[in-house]
C-alpha cells in the first residue's frame, strides 16, 4: 500500500501527462483523454483504478494492498468509473461546441 501511495506522490505524476503542443505520435486521442481523466481523479479513486486496470489486481488483492474491505474497493471502483464517465462525457460535449 505504501509503495502505491509513494508512486502516486511521485513528482512525475504531478506534471501534465502530455503537453498541449505534443504531436501524439500514434497515441489515439481517446487514450490521451482517458489518461488525463484518470490523473484528474482524487487519489482514493485513482489508486483503485490504477491497481485494477493498469496492474491487473483483483478487488481482493487491492483490498489487501490498501488495507480496506473488498466491498469498499468495489464501491470506490464504481464511484471512480462514474466520475470518469462524467468527465469524459463532459469533455466530449464541450468539444462539440
């Protein structure tokens, strides 16, 4: 759990993920938007999303790592997904204007 927290506190995570003028070089725009949306989440949601999707950890493993109950981890995942859905919907709607 502490290693995960240290990784989230690392200085490179606080810098913008991709500069505005970066050409992208083959990265799909949807992936960039998703990555930025995940980085914009509060830490408690970003931890579970990172462990679940990027580290392929199960909810039981995440619960053990973070010292939380498995039901709590599932709730955090659900709330994080809802926030991501809203932020990505809001971003797509504002681009259409």
